[in-house]
C-alpha cells in the first residue's frame, strides 16, 4: 500500500501530452469556427508539406546521427514523462544505505564482488529498478572501485563526477536543442510557404475576386500553420523534454551526494540523508519513509 501511494504521489500522467494537444487544437480551431471562420479554408495540404517537409529536412541537415537515432526515444520520453517515480527514489536511497552499511561492516574490500560483477550481485539484485539501470550501476561501481583502489580525495572525485554528469547532460541537451531548433524554424518556414502561395496567386490575378480570396486565404494558412505548430507543439515539447531530463538527472545527483558523503566518512544513515536532500521536493521521501525502507533490509554478503 505504501509503495502504491508513493508511486501515485510522484507520477506524471503520460496522457498530459495528448490532453494538452487536444486543448490546443480545440481552442484554436473551435474559436476560429465559433467566430464564423470556415474550417475548409484551413485545409491546405501542400502548405503543410512545404513547412513540415522543410523542417524535417533542416532537422536532418542540422543534427548528427546519434541525435537523429534518438527521435523515437524523444517521443517515447514525452509520452511517459519522468521515468523515476518516488518509489524508485526510495529504493535508490535504500540501496545506498545497504551499500554503505556493508562497507562499514566489512570494509571496502567487502563490496569487491559486487562492484566487479554487478550483474550477479546479490546486493544490487535486491533493488530491481536500480539493477536494471545500467548507467546508474556503472556510476556506483566505477566510483566505489576508485575508493577500493585507495582514492579518497573527495574534491577530486566530486569534480570527476560533475564532469561525467555534465557530459550526460550535454548529450540530452543536444536532443532538446534539436527539437527547439524546429520550433524556432517553423514560423519562418510558414512565411516561405505563404510567399509561395502569394506567388501562385499572382499567377491567377485575372481570376474573379472569390477565387483570388480563396487563393490568398490559402497562402496565409502557411504563416498561421508555421506559428501554430511552433508555439503550440514543438516549443512546448522541447520545454517538456528539458523538464523531464532535469527531473531524471536528480537520480544521479542523489547518487553523487550519497557517494561523496560516504567517501568523506559520514555514517550510512547520514550519507543517505545527504542523498535524500538532493531530490526534488515533489518526489523526495520523508526521513520516516526512508527509515522504514531501510529498517528491514536483508543481510548482504
């Protein structure tokens, strides 16, 4: 029951992207229709092809292979929201407590079997969400291995952790920047489509006013559509990705804080408290919740 409650408190509904998109479309097109606008005029498929096709082409030109390959991941992330719920953070803190307690009881050599073969570690397997996170497991094992080799300079290790986490952040920011560049470009591409529509209209200048009016309206749809998708979809999607990545980064910031506190000589309960304080308030468990999660941990060898 407690785990389900924690999960509900920390969750972000995946439906928010769909609901938000529906609200944008209903309010925009519904408002236009309500004031007497004709929806049929807005259907200009070739204007859409010009804008979206040029945006896709520019996206391909402006980004490297790894960024292009991340597009499916990008939309999957937008649909699911942050992957770490509060229950995952409780588990993370409990894992750190078990790890630091084992070091306290058996010394740093007591964890050698776990950090050298994490896939078969009984310690990590007791925390399945953490164990499935290859990057997080590697992060912990790498720095605990340094400690086992005699590196105990907290500032040097902290700087190295910052560099690794900054590199990870830069990789994610490339994805956000790629989507933001599409948002920045589509209004201008809408003007391109509109200008092409006006050029087409000038070629039919001898047509009657009702025909010219339809052609001019169709040309202006390009400007509308470019601005609409930029500020109604691509821009908010880039912002959503940025927020999701920032929330997920706290998982590693918590690991960093706990590891550094442990290396500095703090007892397990205090090292975990350092790690807990690094979390966002919306997913940060209380001290009592962490205490309850760590009080009945199985013995680890």
